[in-house]
């Protein structure tokens, strides 16, 4: 019983079938059918501290123990104690995500903290997790979380390596916050780049903006141009731009799924599309048989005047004053 107890209370995952092979051969020569019962007696006081590291479910410890002593079993077991520094790191995770420890054992709370951090990392978009802008330590954390078959102690050890093994929970939480804030910084940075491009290209004057919207919505314009025209028509300069709408229009995908290359492509497409529709339209060919020459010339003059005004980017008040002066030169005719 002492041999079974010492062997199964290992700090590293232990394959129970190895113990089976040892116990059924001399000098022990125990019947294989008795091993699970003997093991249950040997570790009866340690069950809360033991975990199956590769079982599909841990709800039935006795069932797993019986299966583990089968000849072809690959089940492994390990002691589930946490070192003080490991608990400090996982408690810092709980503090960061505001997880309550009420009525929970240290082990159960540590497991919950472990899951919270893993879920947070895994829920980040692939574009963010693979971003070249991530700090090296954040990249290492992502790489570790994506590994298969790692336990809470392993995650705690990873954090100790990345953050230096701080013994004070509050200080460890501040270090962890700096690490996890990296994800949000990249998301905000990419969104800011699109917003900055959009705000730089959109005319401040309502008159020029309306002209641009009309051109984007021209019957011959592309579907993307028309969709952008609709977004521009609804957007106010003092309102926050929904970058997700921009990427959906120009890239046909949500903002959170866009990587740095696609963000650059989105900015380029936005600039090209708007600048193209700000250019003067091709000169019309006048058909005097179907259109009165005076009407066509007047329409062309208005279009050309609008194009000039759009390029000047002057306030509406100055434009109105200038037009009033021009009109006064032609009298009341």
C-alpha cells in the first residue's frame, strides 16, 4: 500500500498501467483484479488532491481508477497541489477577471482562474493572436494556451516565467494587466487607423460632403461605392465611426477578423474609392438634336463649379459670399 500511495502521489503525470505491470510480476505477483481495490485503499485520503490528466471526464474517480489498471490503459494521474507562487499567479488572474472565491477551495478557485484566462485568450480573433504587433511575452502566452494537454499548474508556471514570479497578488495582477492589455491596444490601433483615414478623406463642409455622397450613389457607381455613400450619408463628424461597417463594405468581412495586411488594404481601398469619386467627371458630349444646348451648357457649368468648390474645402459661408458676389456682377437679368 505504501508503494502504491507513493507512486500515485507523483507531482508529474504518471501512467498507472506501469504500476500495474510492476505489481503483477515478482516479487509482488498480485492478481490484476485486486489492484484497483488496493489502490483505492492506499489513496483514500488523497482523492481530493489527485487529478486524472488525460481522462475524458473526472466525475467518477473510481471508474477512472478501475480503467487505469487495465493492461492497455494510457490514463495518467498526478498530485494536484499548487506551489505558493503558482497560487499567487492564478489568484492574480482571478483578481483581474473579478472572480469570486467565496466558498471555494484554493484548488477549485485556481482551476476557475485557469479557465478564465484560457477562455480570454482563445476568444481573441486569429488576426489579433497572430498579429506582428503583439509583444513577445503576449505571443508566448498565446502559444502556451494553444498547446494541448496542459494543466493549471503549467499555466501558472508559464505566468511565473513571463511575469517574474511576483509574490504579492496585487502587484502580480498589475503585471498581468499590462500583458493582457496588449490585445486591446492592437484592436484599438487598427480601428484608429481606419477611422483616421476615413475622417481625413471626408469633406468637413456639408455641401462638399453632399456632393461626394451623390457621386458615390451615382447610377453607374459600383456596389461598394454606393454602400460607402450610404454610410457617409449617415455619418456625422462628431459621432464614433463603426469600423466594422467599413471593413464589411470594402473587405466583406468583420473588423475583428482582419489582420494588419487587410487593414492596410482597407485603408487603401477607402482612399482610392473616395478620391476617384472626387475627381471631375468626363466631359459630356452635347447632342443638340436631343438636348437644348443652353440647358446642357448650364448643367456642365454647375458640375464644373461644384468640382472646383469641392477641391477648395472652404467653409460654406465663404462659398455663399463668393457666389453672391459673382451673381451680382450679372445684374438682375
